C-alpha cells in the first residue's frame, strides 16, 4: 500500500469543517493551529481507520484527540 493511499484521504471540505468546529468549540485564536489526520491501525481492538485532531497553541502544550471513525463520516 502506498503511504498516501487515496482511500484514506480526508476531503478538503471535511477537513476545513472539522478545523472550524475545533476552533469554535475551544475558542481558539487565528494563531492557534488545528491539524486533522487519519490513521489506519492493524492492532487488535483498534478501529481500522481513526481521525486524529491536534491543536498547537504558542506557549501551551499541544493537545490531541482521537475519534474512532473516518473523518469523512
């Protein structure tokens, strides 16, 4: 499998929606960065595809959440 398999690609409009939701819910500023990625997992008990949301804010530790669903869902 190629590392950038198109079946695991997040649609750009969905990525933007998620980033906007995170900015709104966490009251982030324009300087805060939200990164949304999808990871596949082959470990037992792990969902086949999960969405990872990370927030980077200057002067604060980074934060990360995993959603056990594909981003496009």
